[in-house]
């Protein structure tokens, strides 16, 4: 921040002006966010975890599917820092590889949920005639028992998607799809509520009076104002989606065991807790740290983007 | 008020009907034949199997089967399990008490712990207690329940040998000793669920209290000379609890969802374990019945939350 400049005006009053380059909304938010110590630590942890899964396999060359029965269920050692599983496969490599899938599932599923939720919420909030039917559908989706339904859908549709898109991509599409389709409702409600209040505001009236079409008003004028709560919901949603994916895999209804997501590794490990606890602890810690960091970042973002709080 | 409740009930009933239809449609339209397990015995010749299917009405179009299913439900008949050949109703009746015991105790513990924690945290904001409680709450709802369960098993069952890690459902309580055995085997599943519940509710209570503390009516209460204790407990807490009560009601179905995972880890023979097993076995009547029970739970607790909110907060207009 620049030093305050003092000057005396003609009338003899001392005026102190604080000169500082103007900050954009996002710079301001970042400035606020940086002061949230836990959120910054969490951001660092998350960046580390993402680099660990993306760059780790480039530096650590052990393959995820090298089977060596002589090394089965060995604890951490210098050759295998995270130990090995029942087939003697290296767990560090599997945890790194699995992280890519778990994090990708979280991000893509949330993108789907946000897109659906924003579209439905905007339509319901902006066009009065869609409001009632769309909100009834939203309420209906909110009344669905999500976890049991996910389990059933995945069980029933797994084989056909697997044969249509291949074993890995098929399951990936299905898990991302169902998580997305069953999680858009809170965003839709949030966006609808903001649209209902914003469309009454003067700036919308001004835009309309200079001839802006509905489409332009929605996309250019109202939507940017809704962005920050949606961003916070999206951040926290990624953590939730990662948890859901791990839960499904942990119940044996997610990815098959040749695709080692974090939840799947835990599922495979759960019968060896007495002789090989390391097998479960490393992937479990990875899920926990990722979700915890994402939640802290969401909390920091909420504080940073809340206009009532920024000073 | 009466009209408001009536309206909510009138919305809830069609919701349940639509959900039952969706559940049935998903099961009926799935590319995997949910009935493939039925009569899968290779010694049964295909024509006999076809006759069985026809005689059971399995060749009817699925909307017809849906109507039959619903009208049977209306008479309290959930059908027969493909696997155990016993009525679905009696299977669920065997399992439900186990789930209710674990889930119920955990939720009560969660609520009883969470409200005071959230309250103290808000009143002593930024104190050591607040920092510890907030961090604990964050950890509590970020750690997946299956990982908490596994950690508890590693620490308390395998290393310390305090608790058994497989739930023995045949245990009969007839004296003090067997009662303690029951307590011992329930501690870990209950802890896992209670940890999650406490974290969610405490965080919410704290946030609500913080919203209310700076309001004018609190200052008025203080300036009247009321003791701080009375201000907090009688004024702030009462108002803050209104949304918390709704959250507690809305959270109950999610807790049953969490029970699916917990029952799987600790092998508690509850309704969630039955669901996962029936999905694996392709036991459609059981799956459909459990899904419907979950849907009814969600819809009823939404209804209860709406009504409680209106009863507790007279500012809500009954529309």
C-alpha cells in the first residue's frame, strides 16, 4: 500500500488521500483469503496432494500392477515407502494413481452438478412460469434417498456401460453422472433464490430499458452476481463428491479393483486390518486430507467472498 | 396452522407415490435383468422357467406390475425375498431394531453433545475451546465414516483388544454380563456415527448462535439487567435452536445412509447391510422395499421439519 499523501486544499483544509491501485473483486477476495491462515495451509496441502498424484508417478517409476508374492503385505520400507498389498503391489504407486481418479471424479461430477443446478435455478428464478414445476422437481429430487439409490443404479447399469465404453471409462462416466445428477438441487435452490431477488434490482431494469434481451440479462448481468455463492458451493461439493465416490468404492460398488481409487484400496484392505494396517491407513489419510483441505478452502472462500464481511 | 400441516401432508403423499414409481421404473428398466437370479438353477429347463415367470406375472408390462406391487403394499404385503424365500416384511422386521438401536443412540448422543459445544463455542468465540471445537468439527465431517471405523478397529480391537470388531447379533441380553457385552460391541459403531453427527450439528449451532448474538434483542435483554446466563440460555439459545431443530430432523435420513457404511464395516446385521447384500444378490423385492422405506423416511422427516419450523417460529407465515 502506498504512503498516504497529504495536501492542503485552497480553503486551507488538510486532506489526506489514501492512494492505492484499485483492486478488482477477485484480487480483493484473494487478499481476504490470504488472511485466513487455515485456508492458506489447506490450499498448500491440496496443491501438494494434486502435484503428488499428477507429477508423483513421473518421478516414482514403480508400476501399480507389478505382482510379487514374496513381498506381499509388507509394511513401509525404503523400496516401498507405503508398503505393499496382498499381491505385493506397491501401495505408494497405487495411492498416487488412485488419487488422480478420485480427484477427477470429484471435479467433473461437481461441474456437472453446478451446470445443471445453475441452469435449472436460473430458469426457475428468472421465468415465473417455470418456477413452480421446476421447484417441484427439485423438491422431489431432494426427497430421493441418495446413497441407496446410487448403489442400486450402479449395480444395475454397471455392466451395460462397461460394455459400451470399456471397463474403466464406462464406470467413470456412470459414477460421475449419477453423483452429478443426484447433487444439483442445493445449487438450483441457491441460484433461484438469488435470481428472484436480483431480477427486481434497478440494474436489471436499466439493462432492460436499453434493450437487452433476457438471455443477455441472465448471462451478463445477473449470473456474475451469483457466482461467488456458487463457487463456495462448488468447492465444498468437490469434497462431498470425493467422499461419495470413496464410499461407493468402499461398498464394493464403485471402480473395479484393477482401477485403484482411494476408496477401492480401502475396500480391498478391510479384511487385512490386523496384519497390514498400513494398507488401509495411507489411502484413508489421503481421502481425509484432501476432503479436509477442500472444506477449509471452501470456508476461507466463503469469508473472502462475503461482501458483508470485507472491510 | 391445521391447514398448513394438511397442505404439507397433501404434498408429501404424491411425492412418495412418484418416488415409488421412479424406484420401480429404475429396477424394471435396468438393462441388467433384476430377475436373472430367479430360477437360475441350470437343472430347470427354460420352458419351465418361462412358465414360472408367466405364472408369477413377470411377463406383464412393468406399469402393470407396478400397480400390482403398490396395491399389495397397500395391504402391507412387501412380497417374498428371492434369496431367503421368506416375506420381505419379516426380514426387515428382524433387521430394523439393530439399525434403530445403533443409529438412534448415536444421533441422541450427537445432539446432546453438539448443542452445548456449539453454544460455548459461539459465546467464547476465538477462545481456545472455540478453536479446538471448530477444528474438531471440521475433522469430524471431513473424515469419511468408513475411515473412522477402520481406525477405531485398528486401535481398539486389534492393538488394545478392548472391543470386538464383529457385531454379534445373536447376543441375548439376560444378565449384567451380557448387557456389558452388548455395550462393548455397540461402542465403536455408535462412536463412528456420533462423531459425524456431533460435528455437523455443533458447527451449525455455533453459526446460528453467532448470527443472533449481535442482535438488538440481546442488547435489550442485557440492559434490562438479566444475568448473562439467562440471556444466553433463554433468549439467544431458544431463538438459535429453531433452525437447528429443522436440521436435526432433516439429518435423520442421512444418518440412515451413514448406517449403510457403518453396518458394512462392523458387520452389524441392520437394514443397510441387508440392502447392500440384496443388491449383490439381485434380490429385487428386498431392494425395492428398502428403497421405499428410505424414501418414506426422507419425506416424513422433511414434513416433520417443515411443521416443527412453523410451530417453533411464529413469524413463519402458513402458506
